[in-house]
């Protein structure tokens, strides 16, 4: 753990390096005072954000962007990050439950991937220990192939899967996560047996891209931001996106005649044991942070959609997603 003063961090922002590289189990403390969206009450002098994933992926990027925005609004003075990746966030979830479940100064990131991982793995510690605070972003899934792949479109992929699903290995995020479920739904829509799906789970989009480029996987599934550099360089070719309409200059699955769409949301939680008044203060601080220009710039940079949801509506959505994920795991016969 080390301290970064406000001038250093602001200089990094100006240089376009807001998100900082880190290793697993990394803890970092930062301090900054930036432009405030409005006068705010101090939430904490020091706040911890547990990121149940390795450095560099979507949860890591979202958690650190949220921390930067909380610092910029003045809601907190210092942020400490802890990365605990593995098994779709369930290892980090268990770690959080053991150490910080009642800590009013600790948040944990989560989202669709964790929901799916819990449904698939049925871990001893599940999301019942968490209190949802706010959904922050939604991201769409992009399917990519190597530049020299004979698969040019989503229709080509559908035909290849129908002919021999086992011959089309798919690389994506954690088993049971949104990438895995989307791959299973795609295979089923192609007329293939989802039980034959060869799914290769990886810790992040960098590893997924490497698997496709090496030929280990025929298809890669992840968020656009995790493939954007390789798509721009021509190493990877995007064949479709899971939004209802074309996004990032990529045709949607629906544009190509496939009735498929799916979103990957990311949000922030605390523990059920944290007092109600404290939870409300957390939600308000997070809400103000998402109105700050620092947060908006990160959304634009990563091409994430703002997707604010809090309170009973967020609780209801998670209940619905958990039920849906359990049904999909059973229906598609997904394996951990």
C-alpha cells in the first residue's frame, strides 16, 4: 500500500492514466481534492473498495473510477483498493464477507458476472451477505475472431456452431458469468446442443484476446473496451455486439437476424450488517460521484453506458437476475 498525493494523481489524470495498473491482492491509497459537483458531507476520511477480480478488468476499472470520483467530490479523503480475483468474484465475495461484512467504511464491486457465478457454483458464501447500493454502468458484449478467421459474421458463427459446436471453442470471462451465458444462449439459438459448448474461462479480456490470437479459442466474448486496441490494430475482427442496435460501429446480433441481446451491468455493494443510515449516506455519496466530470469522462473513455439504479428497484433487479441465471444455468446445462 502506498500514498499518492493530489498533484501526482491529477498529473496522471491529465496524462490519460486515471486507471492504474496493479497486481492481485493489490492495495493502494490515493488522496486528491478536485472540482466538486456540489457541497457534500464527508462520508469517510478513509474508504476501502474491495474489487473481487484481478487488476485491469471491468470491475477493477469501474471500482477505481468510482474511487477517483469519490475523491474528486470530496466525499472521502483516501481510498484503499484490494483486488481478490477468482471464480467470477466468488472468492472476493467470501474474502469480503469474512473481513469486512459489517465494516461501514468498505465497499465491494459486483455485477452480472458475480450473479452468474453464484448461480453456477453455488458457493458457501453468496450474495445474501451483500446490501446492494447502486448499479453504475451497463456494457455490451462483443464477439471477436482472429483477423484470419473464416468466420466473418454472426451468421457464419451460427452455421459453424450448428455444424460442430465442439470445433468452435469460446473464450470469455469466469464460468457462469455473462460471457458464458451469452455463449450458451448463442449456441442454443444456432440449433446446437449447449452441453457440447467448449468454454474457456479467463480472468480478463486481455487473456481472452490472447486465446483467440493464439488459436486456442475460435471466438472471444468480452466488453468492447477489453478488445478495442486489437480491433483497432486489425488483429481481431468484431463479428457482432449484444446490444439491440449496432454499437461501436459493430452490427448487433439482431441486425444480423439473430434475436439475441444481453447487457453486462456493474454495481457497488456493502454488507447487510451495515446500519441503514450509513447505507443511505453511501448511496448519496456514490450518486454525487457519478455526476462528477471525472466519472463522466471515464464512461466516455470506456464507452460504458450510465445505468444508475438504487433502492428497491436495484434489489428487485438482482433478485430477478439471480432467478434468471439459475434458470439459464439449468437450461443450458452450463458446467463450472
